C-alpha cells in the first residue's frame, strides 16, 4: 500500500490539472504570513551544491491547428482574459486530498512564484510528499524514495507545470497543438484538442463547447515507478479575483482515484526563493 500511495501522490504533485489554475474565495489582500510559514509544510532546506540541471531542449517552431488556436483563445477569455491571468506574481493555495479506496485524507499546499517556481506538499498524518522546481532544478522527496533530483522527462514535466502563467502560455509550452474533434463528456458537448512536445509527449484537453472552460485532461505522466496515464476532471469553477478557477479536481491513475479540493488561496504573497530549493541531501 505504501508504494501505491507514493505513486498516486506523486502523480498529483506533478499534475498540470492545478498548475496555473488554482484558486479559492480567500481575498488577495489576506496577510502573507500563512504562505511564509505554512502550518502543514516542513521548512525548506537550501541546497548549496546542486548539480547543474539538464538544460531545456530547444523548442521547435510551433505547429498550431487554427481550430485549436480558436479554442485556446476562447478558454483564456472564459477564465478572465490575459490581464487577469497575469495580474499576480505569486500564490499559495491550500486544500484537502482524499483517497477513498485507502480511506486516507490529508492536506495539500502549493506555493507558486512567477515566472516558474513551485513547491507542492501533501501531508498525510505528518508524513510529507513533496516536489519542487526552483526555476532550474526539479526535485522530489517522499518516504519511499527519499530526496532526489529529477531528470529527463520528470524534469521537463515539472519545468512546464511550474509556469506561473500557464493558461496563456500553452502555445509556447506545447509546440504542437491540433484539433481532434467534438465529443460528449457526460451530458456536455466538448471540443477536444491534443497538445504535445518532444520532451513530454501528448495530452488531450477537453473544453466545454458552451462555456469554453477546461473540463478534462488525459495525459501520460512520469513518476518514480515509470509513466502512468492520468485522467483529471476539473469541477466547481468559481470566479475569484477576476479569474474562473476549478476548486475540485478528481484524478484517476490505474485503479486508484482521489479528490483534491481547494479551500484557500493567497495572492501577492512574499514567498522566499528558499521555499523552492531542493533538500540538502537530494542527488
């Protein structure tokens, strides 16, 4: 069970379902102290002798289907527009995680800072599962594998997920974007596009034909035990500070499902860069 739990939580930690789209009804004027000293996160330890990270591969010239291009334009407009997405430069989101099959509950905290720093923490009864990107280096720390630096596909996925303005940078993050057609998702009509990059493969994104909001993402994501297919369902969109954001994400990988529900966000927080640094012992 421990090995399965590690795999499940790391799929969450690297998932793009929340990256760049998180939010809660907490007003942006809330005091920053919670982000600077989060109650459910262990203090970060600055790693001073990091090995050089693998440099990002050169991005090919974009290939974007005109129909897919229009869908992305509608999506950005639906969540509030470019100005709303770019309004803030930092954010701390908090919430809960439920793994029904294992009767496990815990807390989630995600710290983000423009242009591309992030740290995710899952706390299950005082046991921490963490992952971070400091703008150059990607790292992870969990009870099964210990602290480690991420390389290859894991590094590239986390580099992409850490993009603070991800919704308006999809064309840059995925150089190939094409329209796949129209489908039904439950009782909703959706438009499906495929986004891909040479470093991380392809993902399918399902947008509501009426609201233009992103409802579903299907992707193959790298983790400690290899590459897994992950389905994310984004629900409970709420307008917060001019942005429409999904408050609940249902994710399934293999035979395991879990639910992340966000309850708090603080924008414009002063987050020290040391928050995103790898653990001292990560190799």
